[in-house]
C-alpha cells in the first residue's frame, strides 16, 4: 500500500435534500488527493437527486434505485467500493475539516483501523459538544460492550476486513459490523483528532425501543448473554444519569 492509500467514502441517502449538500461539500473540499466518493440514493423523490446532480462530475459513483433499507444501501456501497479503506458518511454528517482525511493518514501508515472523536451538531450546524460516549485511548473489539464508543462516522476500516452488513437488524447492524472488523484487526490507530460531525436526532434516537432490543442481541452474540444483561443495566443507568444531568443544565 502506498503512502497515500485510496479511501472510499460512501454516503447513503433517502429524501435528504436539505442535508446532502453539506455532506457532499465536506468530502469535496478535502485536501487529500486519493478519495473515491460513492453516493447510494434510495430513489429519493424530494429533490435530493437534483442536489447530487450539481456535483456529478466530482463523484465517482452514483446509484439511485429503490432498496430495502439503510443496510441494504450500505452493502451496495461496499460492493462497488475499490479503495484500500472505507468510511461511511451518511446524509447530514460531515467530515470535521478540509484536512481530516489527510490528517488521519498522516499519523501512522498501514493501520487496519483509524478512529477519532465526533462532534454533535444541530440542524444549523452549531456544535453542541461531544457524543455521550468518548473514544477509548486504545480501541479493541471489547470496547463496545458498553455501547457505541466510537461513532460510525469516525471509523475508517481496511476494506478487505469489511464484511457486508447483517440484514438481521434494522438499527444495530453498524455495531455488529464494527465489532467484527475489530476482531480481525491488529493495528488500530487512535488519530486523537475530531474526524466527523454528527447531526443530532438520527433514526436510532427516534426508535429507541427497537434500538435497545437490537443492540442487546448484538452484544449477547459477541460477549455472551449474561454479560450483555449486566452491560445493558449499566448502559441504561448511565443513560439516565446523562439525561438527568443534561436536563438540569438546560
């Protein structure tokens, strides 16, 4: 692998006309030269394709057709990706700065995984702070036993390690996908930088009950049933503390 490995950045979108342009621009302004940009659209009807069309000459692959959900769409992106590494940056999310990808690869070459921090933003793109869970100093597959310690948008993986997303889940397949990648990885690099901006209020936050149920299944599969029960009590207790603390500060 050369000093400037190729990275495939994949954006999945459906009816995201108000969100997609910021995501696209955050990729196109990157100073890193070896980027393959892929957009998978679920046959949007709200003008999303009109926005994408403005940038067609700068986007390597655009697929627009009906699909069966977000993980089907992500698997389409993986199937056409040709980069050494893969990053998913979905509509509404952004790379943190124009030098993000360059800075990621500048620190340590030939890693299996690169990861960093994530800033949470509102619809006006104001930074609200960090995610509730912070990335650990040393990430392993065991780091996810208490939740999504690294945001999907801040996780860059060697493409050869990336299996298709499991279609068993509607909301938690990203956790399962990341854990499986980390189990294969030996060189995992903490970039110690903010790598992405995550738009507050995604699908998971709107379907909390299903998200918790699916996450329990994923954690039980990887860590064992009793460990998952204990972990979920801990996660829920910490969630309540965070929610109470956040309310008291507003």
